[in-house]
């Protein structure tokens, strides 16, 4: 997974990128948790999502929002981070102009940014949202939600109660032609302490069901330590 540096709205952004060998491979962008709460592209959940898409044959990019790691700039309350995500998707597309499909996946704050990006970029055909902070951020912009997707949430999450996410799911599920696959992970808190493998299993199965041509799954790769919201 080579290190990459690309231009963002406020300077250089640091990422890790895997380029799939198959022509017209699908592509995926992975977004990390809140920068002010320790969120980085090396978060265990983010790393697991990244590896899951790589194993499934996606050209996959994860990166640090502004002010994190070697990425330049400073935290901008979500507005700047959304612009960073758009720049990352632009970069990803320059190397995958013929990609057959585009997915976005995010964890916590990254899920909120990913859903906003979904509204602005019609080329995104599916999403994965892990622990979307539905009680902390406004998700009313999803009217209508342009794509179907998978939402994963821990049923022991005290930071973002599962009921708040359930309400979001119900709202999205009532929209025409949109299918939200909502899966609760038993015993998982917001950090998914010992449930990262379960996240990977759900995401891998969802990709396999909705993109049959995706490459065969391989054994999981151990994730680095990390936690965040």
C-alpha cells in the first residue's frame, strides 16, 4: 500500500492507496473518524474497511483529513473535511477513469462526511456507514438519499445510541428505490473494541451480494491499534 501525497484545498493531503490490476476495477474511498478525537486513516476500523475493499478488488484510497498526520491545514468543523474528501475522490478518479463503480465508506465522523459527499457526487453508487453519529450531526440533507447502502452500528454504543441511528435508517428506507441494509453488532460500543472482524465480515458479504464481479475475498489482515470517534 504505497504512500501518496495529493493536493487538497488547503495544501497537501497524505494517503495510502492500492491500485487494482484488473481493468475497470471498482474504486472506493475510505474516511476516518473525528480529527480532534484521535481519528486518523490508521484507525483500526478504517484500516479494516480499507483492507476489505482491497481484497474485493477495488482500487482503494484512505487518507488523513487536513491537520492530521502529514496532511496540511487545520480542522474546519466538517466543511473543510468535506472539501478534502471531494479532492481525494478527484485524485482517485484520475487513476481510475474507467472504474465500473464508485463506493464511499466512513466511520463515525467519516460516515457523516461520506454521506454528504454522496449527495454531491452522483458517481458514488453505494455507501458503507459505520457508527454514523446521528445524534450529534444533522443528516437531514439526505432528502432524498441518492444511493442505497449498508449501515453498521454497535448495540452497546453509549456515545451514539442505536435508537438515533434506527430513526435515520427508517427515514432513508421510506425513500423510493433506496434500500438500507441496517445491521446491529451485538455487544459493540462506538470503538468496536473486539468487533472489528465482525465489521469486516458484514462489509465483505455486502460487497459480494451487491457487486458479484468483485474479486474473491481473502483472509483478514491484522489491523493496527487505534480508537476514535
